[in-house]
């Protein structure tokens, strides 16, 4: 932590030194009727390099203040507002100068008046914030993610997620159309920044005519408006590469845009553990700091993966009334796992150790088809239909062997295990929404949702086990099992919104929800016999049907400025029908609850409280006792109660334009009326055990998230930014061993800090520090339940050098402190990566990459569960050298 404090101190000192020679501007803006103009955009742009120096929005009194302005520099001062003509003025400030501009009067917009002025770099167009891309300089061939990282108020995290003033961006659109909506990184990491004219930040309420008094809860959407000349264009890129250890990668992104029609194709294949479309394999395994990478903290997926994927996305707007989107995607995953596991279990004076190895091959094939259709009947009514269809199949094989023993090396068990598994599934779902707004501004909406998921699973296992304490018995067991599961969900919602003026409205609604889950098994089993016998007497056939009927109202008020309030109350009738397929008498429950919901907002600070009811988890329902395994008895647990959950959440979002700080803080607390836990018994004399889910007591979950970013300085040559984000989760879990019950408080957290120094887009240096925590503390001291602390740290840096005689160099070095044994032994890993790029064929680039040069990459895990601690080590992606090429193309109607 000392390094974190030192980093914060250095940032503060740089800030302080810089502030000594900076200037400031204060002012007040009026509209053409001499009234204070709120939400006008005030910005400063450098004349020399057209970079945005700073910006701010006027408050409700029309006031603004710009601080830390560079001096002795030619600047353009802009003010813009959607209802006024733009204002601009050339200025050059002296050190420590405080310029006052108290009487700026904006001219109104008139249709007859034609006035050509420079477009402001940032402006608020209604509720949409717009950034003019040409004012934010990126390197040649940079993608959209690099452009976004330069925009004030926006932050791009290492995993590609985007935050605007502390709130996560939910989707990215291109020309206000969905672009492979399942993954926003496809747009941000694969479209060139040079295509973009304007980046828009939208608080999205869709195309609904609902009255919104508090927009702080609306999802954030980022829309990329392309330059006019690219609205009719063909563009994209192709890439491929081959590497040592039989590694490879290949991919293509091809787009055809024609005004109201957009067609995009994407396809890729690789066996370097990348699960998405991206050019550089170092993106997800070691970092680099090029814009399409920025993920130096992840070192690969457990196991080795080969993935093939292809998809097409089509958007078509028909005569302004009909909007259509169609997306198809095919994915094939092939995984190989080779792992070693160690477990220590404690039973008073007995400590038992288990060690086993396991290797498996898994394949999965998925087809997915999604559609979207929205039809505007007229200006007051619309209908939206969103269907989805998917099918999947998969198969896997695995082989394992292991043994267990006690303190005095006394053998307990020994065995070998083989398994074959095949699965297939089919899913359908849709959402139908319709709304109508009447002349009195009342709005009625109807929503129907259907989801139907079905799967079949065939599992065949063959094992030979020796139990030394159970009369030194040897069992050869063969099992074949077919399982069929289905989940059907149906919901209907009707809502009437009634506005009572511009500051108050209320909703009256009714919901009907139905959810049905079923599972059946067909079991053949043999022990020390060549004949398979039916064991459907222990098949866990079960069904759970939930029916909910809810009516309620919600009121929205904005009587006090900057203090929107909403409060609601709903009454629900909840019924559960437990179906035990005639093995037990079926059971029905019914209960009703009042469920409140309150939300308060004030200038970025938000508080929410609500109640909800959760039905029992289907997986924990066990209908009958099962003795299929020779030394284990699965006990029945056929019934559980609903969980009444109370949720509290507080969060704060703020972008400080004066200091260029983006801050988000949030905290949550949930209280569960009951929980589901696992109970086990173990006979230390015979090694015979049993297990059962049971209804446990109340639990609590606490969580927090913090995100902080600051532009320390930015000018023509230099740019220094600091980013920090982290989260933590603290949750309770009950468990019981040999009738002794305990409560584990598990704490999981991650903190990531980076500082990025850039010089003329030719040099980028990014030091980083990351801290991870996985700790468990039990409420009651016990020999059996052992608390555990697993903290890991990473230090490192990435270096990017551009245009070294046309070459480009990327490199990263990380020291990763990681667990390497069951007793939490530690080891420092040194992860080194490098890539060299060279331009060819004008729009192409040749690359030579080396991943994990020192061949030290490993994937280990250490944790605790109930009375056991466990360690896992899995084969993962290791050292390879890759030679590849990428080629970009762009063809417009004019070229």
C-alpha cells in the first residue's frame, strides 16, 4: 500500500506545481432574451494543434469557471448551445491571469440567417453530449477505443469496458444502429478512429414516449456518427498469423454501409485463448498499451482453447417507420484442460490430504439467431418485437486419478476415473412491446416475454476405486445417465403512466409471471458386475412451478430542482408448486408481500432501497435419497422457502471539469431472510460420507466499487493520465460438517492502478500496480474450519514506441506474485511480452510477436470451502513466437 500512497502523492505534487503558472476564466452566459443560459458548453481549444484543453457546462445561473489553463498560448474560446448560434473568441492568457467574462450574450438560431462558424469541440445537444472527433488527435491507424480514451469524462478500462462520469456504457452503436450488440468491443476495437465524425453520449430511453423526470437511472449508450463520406462505403480488415507450438490466428471484419442499410460480417479462428475479435493476441495475455489492447493484467484462460466464430449483422431502416436488425452468430469452442488438485480436509484431530490429476477435452458448437423489429404506427404509438433462437451441442471426455491419506500417511482411498459426456440444447425467446400515448398525455404500454430452454445430457462414467478403511473394498462402477431439463418463462406486464404536470407523474401497473423448471433422469448402474441395472428409484426427477401476480404504483416527482424522487409500492401474490413425480406427495405454498421501492437523487448522489422475493434455487432440490456411489450417500432435500431480500444502494458520480477528475463511488448492502447451504457427514473410521442441502439462516452481502481517473496534464507534446479502479465483495455462507455449523465471511477484491505517459503518440509508458484479495474468515473458532488469506500483487509496465524508422515496438514486463502450493507458498513470476510492427502495402502491417518469453506463465488458484482448503494448477497458454499480418481497406463512392 505504501506504493499506492507514493503514487497519489506524486500525482498531487505534479498537480500543485502545474497550478502555479496556470490561468483561469470565470464568466456568465445569457440567451438572446438576457436570461441565464443553463447547460451551455464552454470549451478551450489550442490553435496550434486543435486539441481540447478543457471544457465545462454552465449551471442554472449561466455561470462557468475554467481553471488550470495553459498560458502564453493561442487558444480559441467556444460557447455553444442547441438553441443558440455558437460563440467564439481568440485569447492568449498570461501566467496567473484570472479573466472575467460576465456578459456573454448568445444569439438565437434563425432559419433565415445563414452563419458559418467553426464547430465547437464539445456541445450539449438536448440531453446528448457530442464530441467532435477532429479535435482529439490520435495516431495513424488508431481505433475508436483510443479516440474514446482521449475524451473528457470518458474512461476506458483494461477489459474494454467504458465509463462515462463513473457510469458504465451499456452499448455502442454505429450511426445509431446496433453493431454486434452482444459485444461492444467489436465496434470500439475494430473500427478506425479516422471514420468517426462525432461521438455521442446518450442517456437512452429508447424511442418510448414515456415522461422521464430522473434520467440518472437511464442506460448510457455511446453512438458513433461516421463522417459523411463514409456513410456509403466498404471497409474492414483482415489478419492472420502462424506461431511456434502450432499456434495460429486469423480473422476478418467486412462492412458495407449504404445510408439506411448496414451489413457487417465478422469471422475469426485462433488457438491462443482469445474469445473475441482482435488483432493482437497480446491483448488478453500480457498487455501492451496500444488502444486495441490495454489489458496487461490478464494472463490467459484456464486450459488451452481453440475457437472458431463467424457472424453477420444487418441493419435496415425502411421508410423511417420500420427499423430492422438481424444478427446470426456461430461459435465453436474446443478446450483442453490438464490440471493438478490438492485438498486438505480437517475433522478434529484428523487431517486428510487428497491429490489428483485430471485431463479433459471439451467441444461445444453454438448457433444463435437474433432479430429486432420496431414499427412506428404513428407519432404516438409503436410496436417492438425481439425474437431469439439458439441451438447448441457439445461433447467431452476426461480421465482422472487420485489418492487420499492421513497425517501418518495412512492410505484412505485410491482410484481411476473415465467419463464421456454429450449435450445438446435448444432455446427460444421473444419480447413483444407496444405503447400508445393519448392526447391527454397518458401513456399505456404492454409487454410480453417468453423464454423456453430445453437441454439433453448423456453421461457415461467408468471408475475403479479402492477404500482402505471400508474393509479394504474395491469397487468397479459403470454408470450411464440421461438427463432432460427444461425452463419455461412467461410474463405479461401492463403499465399506465399518468402525468400530473411537468414535475409529477405516476404509474399504475400489473404483472403476471410464470416460471416452470423440470428435470428427469434415466439411470443405469452396475457395481462389480457386467450387467447394468436400472436405478430410476433414485432418479432426481423434480419440477418447480412459480406463479406471481403483482399490482402496484410508482410516483415520480421533481418538485425541488436537482432532487428527483421516486417511490413505489407493489403487492404480490407468490405461489410455488413442488412436483416430486409421485415419489413424494406434491407440495404447494402461497404467500403475499408488500414490496416498497424508493429512489432519491441529488447532483450525482443517488440512494435506492427496495424489497424483492427470490424463489428457491432449483439445483438444490433433491427429491429422494441416493446410494449410487459405494462410499457416499446423497440425502434428500425436497423443499425450501422463498427468500425475502432487502437491498440498499448508494452511489456517487461526478466529473470535475476544473481538475479533470472522473470519480465514481458506489456501495451496496443486501440482507437475505434465509439461505441455502450444504451439510456433510464423514465417518473417520470407515471414510463413508453423506451430503445434503439444507435451509440455513439469514445472510448479508456487502459490496463496493470505486473508479478514479485524472488527466494530470495534456498539451501538444505530452499527456499524463492516472487511472484507478477497484471493487470488493463481502458475503456470508453457511456450512455444516458432522453437525457442526459455521458461517464463512468471504471477501473478494481487486484494485488496479495505472499511470500513462505519452509523448506525441510516439512514446507511451504505463507503469501499473494491481492487488487481489481472496480471504475467508469463519465466525466461530474451530479446528475444522480454517480461515484463509490469499493476497496477490502485480507490478509492471508497458512500453510503446512508434515510428522508429517505420517500425513500431510494444513490450511489457510484469512481476506477478502467485500461490504455488496447498499451504499458500508463494512465487514471483516474470511475464515478458514483445511485438514489432512494420507497415507494408500502404494499409497493411507485418508483426512479429513473442508471448511469455521467459516461459513462466501458469494458472493457479488457492481457496477454502467449509472445512477444506484446496489448491488447483491448470495448464495454460505458454511461450510462443508468432509472425502475422493485418490489412485494412476502405473504399467510398468517391474513391
